[in-house]
């Protein structure tokens, strides 16, 4: 195992972590939250880390705070734009705010009603799981029938790296 991030590729360059060789651990996530907390326009006291495969996700009183700390950090701004456009067409979480820079980006979304997927994937299957699967299939059909507005498609294809959540920033 290398003693530094040298040679690990661009995905892990310039990351903010307690241990540069294990940047995804809880200590590094807490450190990133502490770094962000000084600049966020909402409190993070009582934050609870939620399992995630890609970002740090924190459950706050205000909603869910997603923190992008590796790879394309500007993606949360594009996701916020996309979620805003889906409002009224499909159930989608409302993006309450977002921001960031080239090292850390974040988005705050409202919670959505329902049961977390991890609690549905149990044996025996809970009652109503088949109906839920049908509902998900219907939502996916609707999403695939949605015509992406041209300006949104261009923004998603050719993002401006200096634009962070332009729609949602006050």
C-alpha cells in the first residue's frame, strides 16, 4: 500500500481527510463536516452520518446534507438543477440550498416520506413490497418518458466548473 495518495489517480487528488489513505472513514467525514460547518448558512449540530456509497451524507434537523469530496465535486450543483426541474413531474426531494468550491461541494435536500430501501431488503419480504416494486417501475417509465429541456441537457453535458448551484443560491 502506498504511503501517500501519489499514484492513486485524479479521483483522490486534493481530498480533505484525516487519513489520506482512508478518506472515506467516519473520522474524515466528521472532519469535512467541521470544515464546512464554518461556512454553511444552517446549523449542523446533532448531525448523524448516514451510510452512503459516494458522498458523505448527514441527517440534520433541516434535511439531508450531501458532501462531495472526491471526483467531480461540481456534480451536486448539476444534480440540484435536475431535481429542481423534476419537481411536479416526479416525486423528487426538494433542494433547499447548495454550494461549495473545487474541494468540497454540498447540497441540502428535504427528506421524503417513505421507508429506507435497506429496511425493505429483508427476509421474509415485508408486505406490500411487490406493490412498491410496481410503483418504482412506473416512476422509472415516467422518468424515461421525460423530455429533458435543451438548456438543461447542454448544462449537464458541458458543465461550467465555476457555477455552483446558481438556481438555488440567494
